[in-house]
């Protein structure tokens, strides 16, 4: 009770001081700090002396020194005390991330700035401990945690920080009792993170740096060689070099294999190729706009997840999500279905053209070797490079109260990085876990690509049999999805009011990341690509049928997005049967709606929508979608981890965050694409494709 009285009296003194004028004889700032120092010192003594709080000897000694200095009103101790987190306002609004002042903690004992009568006793460190919210106290926060920051001597280990913080927290009346009564909470296992100086570069970091340095050197050499070849060597070897360049005849110096390798890395060639908006005949130009906007939708949904980390999340979170306009956010999951249908459409449309040129058993064998090699080579190098750099270099690129010494994905990546590179990581969600969890999409896309010949070959051989087979395949995955949803009582989304963590995890593991539940849009895309290939994009659609098609596409798309708005609001719950029907059909219906847009635009019936989606600005932007998908979660995670304060949600703040993340993601994607993705594509075209195509003929 004495400690409680001291804390209360200190609070009263602080309030009086803040609202009273300071004078030399009155209750000025020094007296306030003295009162606070006494209260804090007694609290530390109680923490160190009460049973169950075990700390190291040096930690205890330094804490005693801290207490004495605080009582003596020494500046460095006052700064350490001020840097530690306090119980804030807005707890019932969701303000449970009590950070304190990270910079003030680290600068509390600055070198060379200790007063003459003071000594520098130790270096401070900033630590946080995570404690679960007791459901009996705050029922609305059953899935949340308290996160408390403190400034302690660097002689204290993580276990010391855990003991001090947990003991202090559970001593709070009513809150401590509620926490101790939680049978599933083990204080000794409470996560503790102490910010320390990053260690020297480990083996992985050195490997990542080496790869980046070598890549940079090759880019410089390739660009220099390209410039030298085009502007120096050609003129030196032929008096008519200038005329030949104007005519596009560069016959004077044909590069050999090594030259082709260097030219593949030339920014002088790759950047103009990227910016080139000219497209050949038969190109589905509207696809560029759809790809770009689908990518912005993915980023939009991921950025808005930060809403649930805002300090006012409890008061505004679900009220914001109940808005009809926010269905675009809660249903941003359908953006990946747009990519699945685009993948199926382009695979079908382009493969059927190439398959016409193949003849003989050997030709077919070579074709399918290249078919699978091309896809693996297209996706894997840039994915592997990003994984190496992101996982290895994270600890050395930032700091802050929300920073983790290892990357958010490092623990999972230690065991499962190879599963990602083999594109089977979506089958190992729980054990050993997913490395870079957002690449579940790449695994699904690759697996669908592996299986695509099962649908495409029958269409190529027989339109009738292929059509029936495609329909049966679509029916099979639809029924399988519905049965899985019904049997496991799955919800219709991962964002529903009152949804428990377990339910969300089951939805993700059993349905969201499994290819047999996501293949419907891919098959719809294959069928659409076949129709466009078979008709050569020339279909005469009468205006009334075209109008009806657009109305059905818009209506069905809006129904998928807004049809279950009442469920998100919590006004009613779906039956198991309705949820299974929605999960089985919704993604295929969405894909069919988008495919109508592509079909109508490709056949000349899209009107102003086709004009907009085919805008040449979208051509280079669409080329960035793959790298943007890979890199944007890294940028969002980096931004969040470096925050010094907890964000406060407002619509305009979130929109500004979204626009910033989107622009940064596109810029990072451009760098990644020009530095590695484009060179890998160039290497394939220069070294592999000519030989396979020659043998194929």
C-alpha cells in the first residue's frame, strides 16, 4: 500500500506542477522530479526485493545505482525514467502498445555529456515485453496483447527484463490478478525483445553483400560494353557504321556467348526496352491495365491491415470495416484471383499459338522441357535474390521500438526457405512454417502452371472433348472447394467481426492457400484464352448481347464483393451451407466477370473501358507487377518496424500511407526488375531459347 500511495502522490504532484506556475520557492519542476524519483526508486526496490523476481547480480547493482541517481535527481537517470513507457490513455480504444521514448532511452547517458559531478555508470538499453490481454478484463481484446517498453541498464539480460516487466505489470491492481488467473499464460515465456547494436555481418549477410556487389559490377560492365559496342566498336570496324546504326544493321560486331551475357545486363538496352510501349499484333492490350490495377489492389489490402495495429483500433476498427465502401479492402483477397485468371488466360493464349509450330515426338518433348524451364527461370532468380537480401540484411538496416533483431520471416525461413524455391510452401503452413508468407501465391501459380497442360492439350486436340473436359475440371475443383468448406465449417473471409484467430488460421490453411480451392479462376482463364486464340480475337457481338454481358459482369462482380456485407457487419451469420456455396463459387464468378471485360475489349467491344485499360502508360507499369508483388510486403514491414510511435487511424492518413507504399513499391520493383529480372529474361532469350526453338522446328 505504501508503494501505491507513493505512485498516486507522484501523479498528483505532476498534475499540479503541469497546471501551476513555477517559481523559485514554489513547487517547480525540480520538486516534481524529486517526487517522481522517490516514487520510482521505491518501485524498483519493491521489484528487486519481492519474491519471484530473479535478476542477475550486475543488473541488480546497476538498478540500485539507477535508483540512487534518480533520487538524487541526476539528469541521466531522469531521462531514463522519462523514456520508460507509462500507462497511457485510450486503453479501451486499443492503445496497448506502450512504447515510451526509444531515442531518449539510448541518449540518456550520452558519451562526453555527463556533468562534472556525475559519472557515466552504464549504457542504457531499450527492451519490450509482450503480455496477453486478460479476456476477463477486456473481453473485446481477446486476441490482443500489451506491449510495454522500458529503459534499463545494458547489463540486464532478456530474462532480467522479462522478470522486471512482468512483475511490475502483474502488480497493477485488478489487471495483475486477471493475468495471473489465466491458466494458459506463462510469465516466463513472455516474449522479450531488447534492442542491441547489430552484430558483425554473419555468413548470410556477407553472401548477400557479395552477390549484390558482383551483380552491380556485372551491370556496370554490361552497360559499358553495350555503349562501347554501339558507339565505338561499330564505327571503328566500318566506315559506314553511322549509316548502319540508322538502318538498324549491326553486323560489324556480333557478340559471342560472353558478349551476350554482358549485354543481358546492360541498363542501356534494358531500360529503353522497359519504357517501350509498342506492342505487336494479337496483343491483349487491356490486360496491362487489369494487371496494374490488380497489383494496386493487393497493396491496398496489405497496407490497410495496419488499421488493426493503430492505437484506436478497438474504437474505429470494426466501425470502419462495417462501411460499405470498405468492402474493397475486406475483399481485396479477390485481387489474387484476378492474377490467377490472367495467368491461365496468357498461358493458354500463348501456348496454343506455339503448339501449332510443334511436330514430332521429339519436338513435343523439347517444347515441354522449355515450357517448364521457362516458368521456373522466369520466377525463381529474382525471388531467390530478394529472399537472400531481405532475410540476411534485415538486422543491419534499421532500429526502433518496434524493430526486431531478426527479420519477421527469419525463424520460418531458417527451416523452410527451400520449400519456397520448390514452390510447395503452401502445403507446409504450420510446420515448418512459411518463409515470406505472401509468396503462397507464387506456389499456387506455379502448381497451376504445372497442371495446365492437362486442360490445354485436350482443347488443342479437340474443341468438343477439350470443352467438356475443361467444364468437368472446373466442376471438380468447385465441388471439392465446397466440400472442404462445408466439412470444416469455414467462414467466407478472414475479416469478419468476432472471428477467432483459430477460425482465421483454418480458413487460411485449408482453403485460402490450397491450389484445388483456388484453381477455378485459372481454368476460367484457360477457357477464355482458348476462345480468343480460336477466334483470333474476332467475335461479332451484337450491341444488345454486349450490353447484357457487361451488365452481368458488373452485377456478378458487385454481388461477390458486396453480397455478404451483412456478415462483415455482424448483423447475421451465414449457415455452413451458404458459406460453402460462396467459397465454392465466388472466386470463379469473379474471374468470369473479369474475363468478360478482357473478351469484350480484345474483340473491339470494350469502348472507352478498352481505351483506358489499353492506355500505353500501363504497358511499363504492368511489367513491374511481379517484382512489386514480391517487394511491397518488405517495404510495408520495414516502414512499420521503424515507427517510433503507434499510429492513429484516420482515413486520410491511411490513404497517404497507401499512396506512399505504392510509389515506393513501384520504384523498388523498377530497380529489382532492371538489376536482375530483365537480365535473367535476357539470358534466357540469348542462350536457351534459340537452341530449343531451333530443335523444335
